[in-house]
């Protein structure tokens, strides 16, 4: 099989997320259009300083470690897709072209960069590779991986998942099977045509990266939205009410709620529009191997 190129993989992730921003309609008027006062700016600085102590951000080295983990998982996944195709008697040329891609979603994809945060990932495979293969053979490969511990496979969940620790990073790995003979790195998950004829498990798995992509494009003042998300996550976790697996609101539901707030014309704009655009490029740069802050 052709060797895995990390630079090309990360660059393809950036290209695959490119999409024109949808047009939004304002649902409510702004409470105020006056610029923030000195006191309000001082409170913002105080909140940011508190959050930096309460929920530290990862260092550049820690972010690079996450990128290396994702690159290794992608290489493992591609090799597995290749081996499954050969095991099913398909020609080597077909197996080599089958490809496979790994996408991230959730808080990691949005660039929260918090210490101890998990990574939600979706493995996207061609038609020749099934979910049964995922829970049988890929599970065994991961169990034998020297860096993987505490692996648990839940095939009967609403969103079938394999969860494990890769070193110090928790990974939630989901599976999506597309009715295609090949899944290139450049595949666009934002294309609604991909959803035609998919099984429920695949649709739910793809919801993660698709919704996260839309959030980044739909929400204005993204820096304020992201900081609000961090604050409410901390508030919920300290009160023991943050866990979708335990029946509480999880990260994705919290984001939906905040979108309503973030979609309103916020008054307190501390940074220039150019700074906001640079921040958005920072989010995307994660997919290109450059940590976003």
C-alpha cells in the first residue's frame, strides 16, 4: 500500500472543510449597539484570566501530540481498510484505491484546546468495509496497539462507538460506511448528497463533523462563542451535569444552545474583524497541522 503522507492528510482536511458561509436571518434585535464600557472590558479580562487558571489551555507541544495521535490513527485506519479489502478477495488495485478518511468533531474541532479534553473522531470507509468489520478486526488491532489502553466497544449504542485512551488522550472512535468504492482524503462531508441511502448509524456518526462545520460557519463573533462554550462547560462539569452518556446535556447540545446566543448581534466586540478572521483561520489550521489558539 502507498505510504501515508501526514502533510497531505492534514492539508486535505483543510480543503474538505471549505464551504461558502450560509446566509443568516436575524431573529432578534440587539439589546444594545453601544460599544463596551471600560468596566465591561475589565470584567472580560478578569473572566479570561480566571478561565485560564480554572481550565488551562494546552501547550503547543501538547497540541502537536494530539496531531501526531490523529495521524497515527489515520494511518492505522487506512492500512486496516486496505487489509479488509484484500481479505475479501478484492484486487490489490481496488484495495489500494479504497482509501478511507478520519474526521474530527466537537470541542476539539472547534479549537477549545483544553487540557484533558477528549477527541471525537469518525472513520469514513468505502462500501467494501462494514461496521461488523470495524467492531471485529479493527477493534483487535487497536487492542494490540502499544499506546492504546482501556478500550471499550459499544456496538449496540445509538451511535456505535469504540472508546479508548491513546496515551493521555481519550478517543471516541465512530464509524461511517459510504456507498462509494473509494473514500479520498478530499471527500466533502458537507455534501448532502452523501447522506442518500445511508444506514442510521452512519448518519448519526456523520452528524458530528457535519454539524461542527456548520457551527463554525454560522456563528458570528466566534471567539466570544467559544469562550462562552468554555465557561458553561466548566459550570456544568463542576455541578456534575455535563455528560451525554449519563443522561445530561453533552458538549454538542450545549453548543446548539449557545448558537442561539452567539447568532445574535453581540455588542461586546473587543477584537477587530481582522482578528476574528485570523481566529477562524486558527481553527481551520488545526486540520493543517498548525495548533490554533
